[in-house]
C-alpha cells in the first residue's frame, strides 16, 4: 500500500504510531517500525542524555525508520535537536508551538519534519515554514486535541496544502484508514489504539481499562498541560472538571496534573492517574501485537476499497 507518505518516509504501510509521553518507548517504537509503519519515540520529558540512550536502544531493535517527538517550547530544545541531528533520526515530530526554528535546524540534516496540527491555519503555516508532512488531529483524538472533528478537518487541510496529510483522531481499524484515504489523506496516525498492544510498555491495568471503556468514557479538561486535553474519565478527570467550573487558575490545574501521566502508565492508578485517550477507545476490544494490528488494518482497508470499486493512488 503505497502513498506519498510511504515514499517519503521509506515505510511499507501508511500507518504512524502517535507519540505519547511515558508510552512511546523503544519496545513500542521498534515494534511499529518493524511491522511496516513508523514508530515515534515520545521524548517530551527526556533530557538530551536520555534521548540519546533511547534512540540507540531503538536502533538495536530495528533497522527501519523511526521518529522522535518533542515539545518546541522545551528549554533544552537546542540540545535535543543536536542529539537528533547527530544520531541521524529520520523524522522530527512535534505539536505545540512555532515549528519554524526546528525546521531550520533539521532540514540541512535531511531530517523529515512532521508536525501535528489541529487547525487549518496552523497546517498552512507549517507548510509555508517548510514542513514535509502534516499530521492533522481532530477533536476525537486523545491528549492535546482540536475543536474540529477529523471528518471535517482533514479535507479542509487537504484542500489548502500540497504536502502529504496524515489523518489522526478517532481511527483504530481498516475502516478508519480507508476513510482517511477517501478524505484525501495519505496515511493515518494512531495513539490510543497502539497503547493497547502487547509491545506497549505500560501497566496492564491501563490496557484493560482502555479495553473496557466506551466512546462515552472520555472528557476534555482545560489546562492539564497548559492546554485542553482529552483523557479517560476518573476521579482525577472529575476533579479537573470541577476546578474548571470554579475557575481555578491554569497554574493550580497544572500543579495537580504534575506526575499524573506517569502515575497511570507506570503505577497503574486508574483513579488518580491521567490517561490521554481518544474516543476510539470504544472500538478497542483486544490487545494484539503491533504486527497483528498493522496487518489487520491494511487488509481491512484494502478489502473496503476493493468492494467500493474506487481507485486510490497506490492501491
């Protein structure tokens, strides 16, 4: 299954593993890349030394391309970029903030820039600044999320940019990939679906929680990490919602949220841990390997496209 995305990234299938802090560690990243997609290391909370160590661990597990995701406003950004350039990482992935200076630093090293955007205007600006690929995430997605649904946002961006667009938010199976291609995207990015895989290095409690959850079990909170986030509903989420109603300051909310992601993923705390998860959790009913999941998605999409009798580039 070839699209411009697979050609640019040098991967077999147009499937990207969304970067997730405290989830996207080397075992998961390498498993996705080995399965034919693109794994992305979640380096938001890593020091330059930790980043280099994790990159080298991934290289021991796969010889396939992979990416690194980080926050543009990280005070150690320049040192992190030095590591990415020195280690010859294939893809730079990032979200919040202005990516222009990242593009300027990494382009000379032939690093592919693939920012994630939740608004048309931001996607257009990213292309103008020199991005190679844009991931567009709709409001259904987990974590930092848009105000616009994927079904609307993706074609709007496709109509405004010339570089490949990757659809994210609410995608978890072959139907999602087929729909994304029909909307004009050239691939998909999934975060929540990859959390519930065998190679995902998180606490079993959280994987089972996601499997048991329905599409109605997520909420969008304000200022968890400075901006709104979609997370699974629990005591922590309810507290955040109450604080929003009481007009608590962003600082108070960020203070409460400190360490909560790690508390969930590593300690398995389903009540006071924070789990960024999209509405697609309602479609997740098993915990496959990344190889199994990728194969199911590609096969499912190809069957749908064939049954519809439509022609999509590369299929």
